[in-house]
C-alpha cells in the first residue's frame, strides 16, 4: 500500500499557510507591522512602504501543523515515518532540524520586532545576531554528534569519518556552513516571491533525494516545507500583500540547512542552494571590492537587485532564479541517482 504521508504534509502545509493569510495579514495591518523600505534599495521599492511584514509566522504555523498531522496520520496508519521515528538517531535528526529552523525563526522574529515595533531600522546588531545564530548552530551540531552522527557523505569519495583525526575539521566547517547559508537565504529575500519560490524548488529537490535514499523523516519535512512555500507565494507573489521578514527568511534558511544534514549530505546544498550562494557571494564581492577601489562590480547587491537595475521585472528574476535553483537541485541529485 502506497505511503501518502509526504503528500498529506505538503497539502496541509499549503492549505494552512494560504488560509492563514486571511487572518494574519489583517492582524499585522491592525498592529501596523508595516515594512520600512530603506533608501539603500531601488527607488521603486518605496511603493512597497507599509506592506505588512513578519508574514513568516504564516509559514511557521503551516509547517508545524502539517508535520503534526503527517505524524498522526503515519502513526495511525503505520506508515514509514512511524517506523523510522522509533530509530533514536533519525528521530533526533528530525527534531533537531525542526528546532534549528524554529530557533533561527525566533532570532529573525526578534530582529523584525525591534525594527517594526521599536522603530530601530537595523534591528539586532550584527554582533548580537551572529552570536545567537552561532549559538543555535552549535547546539544543532551538538545534538547530531550526541545522537551518533559519525560520517558525512561526499560525492566521488563516499562516507568520511568525522569523529577523529582530520575528519574533526568537519564540525567547524559545518558551523560556518550553517551560519553562512542561513544568512544567504536571508539575503535572497529581497523581492516579491523570490525566497519562497527558490526555497520551494530546493525543498522539492530534497524531497526527491530523501525519497531515493528512503529517509521518511526528511521526506516529510521537505514536503511540508514545499507546501508552506506554495501557500505563502499565494500572498507573497508580485505584487506582494505581505513580506516574510527575517522571521520567515531565517526560518527557511534553518530549514534548508536541516534538510541537507538530514540526508547526511550537507555538501549537496552548495549545488541545490546555488542561488543562495550567488546572492551571498555577490554581496561579499561588492563590499570587498568597493572598500578597496571605491568602485562597484554590480550595479547593486545582492544579485537580484543588480538584475533589477538592469531592467528585469521582479517576475522575470523570480522565474530565472527558480530555474537556476532547479538545475542546481538536479545536479545535487545526480550523485544519489547514480551512486557516486
């Protein structure tokens, strides 16, 4: 008998997130939780001034509900997820991954709250945000280590032992990896529907990867994430009626990182998350080059703003970046499909 747990997670995630917009968005408007558009962005973004932000809570709510319903369904019908969570390691990886996404979302919420309610445009200081993100990332990695994570899989190399010798370098690299990609997703959230659309593609890629590897826990989490992304696009597609804020982008960042660790192949996020990576690199290159030469490599950074300044519409940027994410995810799947 076929297992529809992942399908249920995706449908519930979509439905709950999309429907929650009818209640959350008016509530955010009532609280006057509107986005402040800074002068450093394109001039035409000023039209978005006052659009409700912190809409990421819609995705978080949809995600939690979808995972819980999928878990209940699996337990009642004795599906793969129910059997897999009896494995202590897989259960820990699943719970730790969800906790990582929610804790990153909490940091984003604090940042949004300070910006919107306290009227401090920059939110948390860079030092405060970095400390909190590294603390959460370290806690996540500690939970994986204590649960028994002993190897990571690299294409063309296979399983690499990470509990002794040179393999111990994995842990500090992983810490920087989590921190970097979480912030890269945050940078990608700059125009209507971009972060949610790209993450939809990435989540679908990990859903396929989890299915091929037979990891039910990660498969369900991936499906739930994909579902909430579609549900959010209903409200966040151009022209956006709500922004996800750092609450949402940090949640998505933590979630995609957790998915990559969930299949034991975090290195594959470099390919499936190529859009995030390019967005972050464009920002780093722009800042470093300007400090040295007082000139700019890009018309504006991150990368999506460069294409905006080149005359691309927001819809075109979202489409092209999503296609790039699709091919990146396809490349990430190849080592799993062909077992190399």
